[in-house]
C-alpha cells in the first residue's frame, strides 16, 4: 500500500509564517459573553488601573480579539488607543469611550470602514477591576418585559385565589343564612296547638279580674278631646271643682303655725 505523500513545506516562508501566526492566535471571542466576568487580582496589585494601562489589562480578558487593529499597533510598539493611527486603518478596533478613574472604564468595539465611518458592535465595561460585557438594548428590554410579565401574572394568580376564597366564603355564608331562614320559617303545628291548649287551661283556672276602684268624690277624668269651652262652660267647671287645700296648694311657707 503506497503512503500518501506529505505536502511540501518551506516553499513559501512568508505564507508558512502567516499560517503559524494565525494558528497561534486564540479564537475570536463570541458575541454573547454576558454570563462571564474576568478579573486578574495579581495584575491589579502590580499595576495601577488608569487610562494608559487599562487596555493592556483588557487584552488579558477573553473578551479581547487579537485580530483587531489595536493589536497591530501594539506589535509596532504604538499605543493601541492612538486615534491618529486607528483612523487610517480598516477593520475591527476597540475605543475607550467613557472614563471615571479608577473605578469605571467603558470600552466600545466597533468596525471601521473609513476615517469617519464606524459601526458600533459591542460594549464592555471595567467596574472596580472586573470586566463585563454590556448586554444589548434589545436583550435588556426583553429581560425587563419578561420580568414585568412574570410579576403581573403572579399578581393575577394571587388575586384570583383570593377572589375564589372570598366567593367560597360568601357562598357558605349565604347557604348558612338560607338554612337559618328555613329553620326559622318552619313552624311545628303540633307544638303551637299544645302551647295554645296550655294557655287556655291556665286562663280558665285563673279567677276573673277585679273591677277597677271607683273615682274619689269630686274627681272628673280629663276628656279625651278638649272642645272649645265658652265662658259658661268655664263658670260651670269652676263651680264643680273642689275648693283648694290651703296647705297643699299654697306651699309650706303659708302653713298655719301651731303654738
């Protein structure tokens, strides 16, 4: 069996060097890496975190793309954030957009098609030494809307369970009130007749009520309706009234003193 001949090497040294360099580079980072965080405490204890060294610290993270234009400037010993050189290049690059030393640094990844034409791609931020990928605006809205819908549905479920309990309680109270009404409205005829018979027998056993006592002499009961009295009626009434008792009607100050 004949062996397969190996491809010749060393014929184009420049292509071999480029292929070796491309194989040595790590793979480009993913577009959605919001679930991870990078922090190198040893580097933070060794170097200060400021605008001059923050890009070197960011290049240690898995968010860094080694095929960017900034890495090309680093290979030429040029500062990777030098805008005068980056504006003359095309491709992916990183730009420091917001700085609040030493706590917050915002780095934006963008695609450059010309000196004045750039397209933002992703955003990263370094907060107190920890590097994060900022989520996209659509993902933020989707997460907020999903959370709001979850809480709204949970509130509706709680309200529906409470309303069901209230409905059951009202139904039970109505059933109890209807049962009490039916028990109150039902009358035992035999018991009613027995009570009437007992009351009638007791009434027969009791003696008749005595006659009311007679009115005292000279007392006239007040009429139920007082008609208009003329002067003759008043005179006849005055003649019929008994004389006034001097002791009762004149008060204790005019009583006769017994010596």
